[in-house]
């Protein structure tokens, strides 16, 4: 259990954060993403893979906007594990649905450095997936190339530490109804 000091830190981060995108802007982005996905995957009978934990809210908001038959499963691969800095990729669980010859749509909250999403895509291809598409709510704009680009992107975002809509600050604030940038510290 977290002590009071840690909960005070979480509250301080929430109170001093800057709103980048509000709920209406996020909903508009999800609508655009869904339209593009509906056009591309309407006849693909895809298996949607939600990347836990960050992709839960995005997938939960995106899937009702998709107008074609699909199956849902999940996986958990993470670099952060409650920290604010990325580490080596850690696999907690893999999908239970066989991926062989399936068309996949991987849904996650953000394309940050791209290492986790690239590892997931590579793993899915190694399992024999027929095709692998990726959808992220946010694509972080970085000054260097990423190892992967998402097929469907909701919104671009500057390089800040973010929370809300599935993204967390030390395992908290995933439920914030907007996309927030943590206050810069010196």
C-alpha cells in the first residue's frame, strides 16, 4: 500500500499538469481512427489485440466504433512497469487466441519510442499472423526516427511525460478524462 506521501505526489502531479487534449478532442480523434479502420479492415475478420494496461481505455472506446465482426484478445508487454522511464521489454502474458493466419489489429495508448510496439509486431509476425496493423491514440513527436510507425493514429503529441486515457504516472491517473502533460521539472 502506498503511503500518504506517494498519494500526495500523485495529487500534485494531477493538479499541476497541463491539459493537451480534452475529452471532446479525444472522441473526435477516436471517430477518425475508427473511420479509417472501418475502411481498411471491414472484410478482414481481424483479431484485435489490446495492449494491457495502457490500451484498455483506448480499445474500450474504439471497439464500439468499429462496424465489422472482430474478435478480441490481449497481451501485456511493458517497458515501464510503474516507473517513469523505460527499461527492457517485459512480457507478462501473451494472447490465448492462436495468431497463425489471422489479420491482427494491435491497439495501444501511445507510440512513444516505439520499442515495445515493434517487439509486439515482430512477435505477432513470428507467430504466423497474416497481417499486422497498429492503432495508437497518440503518436509522440520525437527528434529521431522510431523503429516503427503506427497504421492508425488519433493525435500527435509533443515529447512530454503524459497521463490520461490509459497512460499512467506511476500506475495512477490512467482514468483522467483527457490527455495531460506532467509539469516539467528542473
